[in-house]
């Protein structure tokens, strides 16, 4: 192997014994995962560079918001966008204001929890707040209909747990984590206004309730069955499973037409949730909703809440030793909510037109090569060849950045980070719900240009190649290494994995860059 292509080779290890350690051994022997990350690899290395580039854009934009002189120097083409992303970023970066406000940004919601007088009212509140990014009892969203991908339907699925899945509530291997979770809830509720004894009692009630909910959840293996997850129902049929679903639909603010047909992921789970809502004490459900509200808002509140949230979901569950610096969290938050605003400026500065033209030419050459290969294959039957060429002709490459950017003009921004996040979440929610009426948007991208990856969609033949994917990593080898404490894993304390990262409930599905 040549050193130019494989600069991290460990010649002391034979490739037939351990190919990965032979190719990457020199890097594994010395590399360290950054303290504020739970994994590292080539794509993370690229992401770090993009993160710095975005930071420069956001700090310049934030400075312009507060300085007329700086504002005059902005590119007129992007001044409106920079005002929006600059205000959004600056609001999050104002740690002093967060310390002064404490729980004030969510005070009205906490009062609403205490005032709820029925399970239906609690469910309606929970679902209304899902529109703002608060984790809820029922997972829901507008998604393409697997039975007819040319339309979008409302989907509902199991949710409501504070731990990654139902196994954490029943398997002995997770008993310690479950205990740590309850201790975390005690501290979270105490920070949220409860006295110590009340917090301890409420935390125990919430864990008990979530154990009951987890008992209805499907396990990971069952969830892999796409056929089982596809249960198309009329609204009446769905509400027959869970009569209180009517309150949820009201909270989600769906029209009659938008809720006329619903894909139910786990029908028996809805039945179980109905029973839990009507049988468990109302006060227990209030504790549960308070926990979800506090947990979802915690990363945007004062430092004690930020630290408590990270200590459990970052350090305990993910094994990440150190909280990211505030600017990194600000970059991630702004990317998650206003990612294509940031992307327009990023592309203008870091992705020249000739780069996209070169990629267009490359993809066109690849498609021509495939077309020629398929046309000349002697083992392929003519009917198969016709269908293969037809499928190839429907392939839609998406290079660098979208042809049409998301318009965030419906996202008002101001000095309150929690309110900004809520408004942006509502706007994103409304964009998705509108697809039920308007149909799917094949031009939509589901990542921002800074991300280092390639995506495909099962709904149609298309692939998205993001701009950052074309940058060559200068140090780490290809692959991802995640923290581990197991002695059986690699001596460097890292292992290559493909498993998904644990996500704290309530976090938006849009992945931070």
C-alpha cells in the first residue's frame, strides 16, 4: 500500500489478520476523540472546519445587528438573511440574559400544566407544544405515504419516554441507567421549581408511568418491520383505538382534511396509551408533562439547566466528557432552525460555481457510463434492460446545494432564544403539514450544505451530494470511532461503529452540522 493513499498504515499488523488496524493502526495508536464529542472520524474532521466557517458567518452577522457601521458593509444580497441569523445566534449567545431570566421563558407553560384539569387537556397541551419542539406522548408528523409515495399523510407512532427505547425500562443491563435517570429527574424538577421532597416523589411517579408506557412500546426488532408499521386508518378508525386522539389532533392544529387519513405506526400502543391516560392519576401526568417541557427547553435556559441536561444525556448516556463551547452549540442551533439561510452565505463564500459545474460534469459522465454498461450487458434480458434504463433515466442528482432555498421569512426573531426556537419549530412544522394538502416536494433537501455526507431517498431515485462532502480530509482515516469503556475494544479507547447516536427526547430531528 502506498503511503500517499494510506498514510496511517501499521506494517506490524498483517492485513489478513486485521485489515482495519493494518490500514489505520498508526492513527488509532495516537488519536484522541475531542472531549466534547462522543465519536470522531474523517467526516467529523470536515465538519469541524465547516463549523468554524459557519461561526465566522454568524459572528459577523450578529455584530452587524448591533453595529450600524458593520451592517453597512454587508453584502446587500444577504443583508436580510444575515439580520435574521445574526439575531437568532446572538440571542442564544447571550448567556447573561439567560441567567437573569431563569425559567421565565417557559413560565406560562408551567402555569398551564398546573391548571390542566383533565387527561384530554394535558394531551392537547402536549401536542400543541410538540409544534414548538417539546417532546410529547405521541410521535407525529407529515410523511410520505408508503402505500402511495405521491402523497403525504399524517403519521402517528410511539413516543413518550425519556430514555432511548423500551429496553431501558425492562432489561437488567440498563438498571443502573434507569436509576441514574430517576436521579436526574429529581434534580431537573428541583431546578424547575419543585421542593426536594416533591421532586423526589414526582420523579418516582414519572419513571413508574414511563415504565407503563414502555410496556406498550414495540421493541427495536419489531419496529424494523415496515409492513407492521404501515397501518392506514381513517380518522374514525384511529380514534376508535384511542378516543383521546381527537384532543391530540386539536393540539397539532390539523384540519379535518389533513386528519382524514392517518398512518398508525403501532395500533396497540395507542390503545395502551388511552388506558394509561384514563387510569393513571392526573397529577402523575402533570409531572410527566412538566419533565418534558423542562427537558426540551433546558439547553436554551440558564447554565444550571444546561449542565443538568448535558450531565445525563451527554455524559451519562452518550459518554461525552465535556459540554461543547457555547459558540458551537449556537452554531448547531442556528443550523438546525435556519440552516438554509446560513447555507446561502456559506455556498457563496466556500463553493464557487465552477466547483458545481465540475461535479455536474462528473455525474453526467457516470450516468453515461452506466447507460452504456446496461445497454451492452449480454446476460440482461430485454425487459429488464428497458426497466433498468428507465430507472436510470429517472435518477435525480442533487449537487452541492438546493435549487430552491427554504424561505424563513415566516420566522420572526428577537432577543429570546427560547421564543426564537419555538417560532422556528412552528414554521418548520407548518411547512411539513402543508405537504398533506400540497403533496411532496421532490426538490426539498433534508440537510444543509455544510454537512459531510451523501443521502438517498427510497421514495424516488435521487441522491444528494452536499458541498462539504467534496472536501478531502487531511488527517483522520475514513470511518467513525466512538467512545467505549469496554476493555475488549481497541486499545485506543475507540471502536468503529455504524449505530445511530442516542438523541435526547425533544431535540429536533434536523441534525446539527
